[in-house]
C-alpha cells in the first residue's frame, strides 16, 4: 500500500507524462508550444499553444481506462469556469496573445492494455 504522499507523487508523474504526450501529439499536428503549466491564483492551464493565428488553451486529462467515463467528460462546468478565468488572466498578462482568436481544446488520454489512445477535442467548449 502506498502512502498518501507517494500516491500523490505518482499521480503527479503520470500527469506530467500525459501532458508531455499531449504536447508531442499536438506539435505533430502542427501546433506550437507557447507555455506549459500556466499558473495563477485563478487556476492552471496545462498547455498554451498556437495554431496558426489562434491561441489554444489545452486541458489534458488522463485515465487508466474509460470504465467510469473518459477524461474529456470530467471537464465539467466548474473546470471550464476555472479554465476561462485562468485564460482571461493569461490574456491580460500577454496582450499580443489577446489579439488572436482563442479556443479551448481538451486532450483525453487513456491507456488500456498497454495501448495509449489520444482523443483531441478541438474547440471543446465556448467562452
């Protein structure tokens, strides 16, 4: 049995690996990484990327399996509100990015039987 701290450390490592996988996947699709793990008191955005002339705020969700739903389904209205508030803060701090169109994408990663599945939902929700 893992201690609580060790479990949290393990979750953090898995989360970082999922973010790295998502970032590499999106870069292979032509997006450019602008910033990783943007943090302010309103919340955190996993990846901020550029897609041509758009600023893309990306939420990465990982699940070991989809038995209880996939990761994208866990981005509920509360999480969306935090992402919107954090993106607003980012745009206030980065006026050039605010000149671009913006969108919110979700990357849901599931690993089952050693196979990783990446589901990229473009424009997953609206501001």
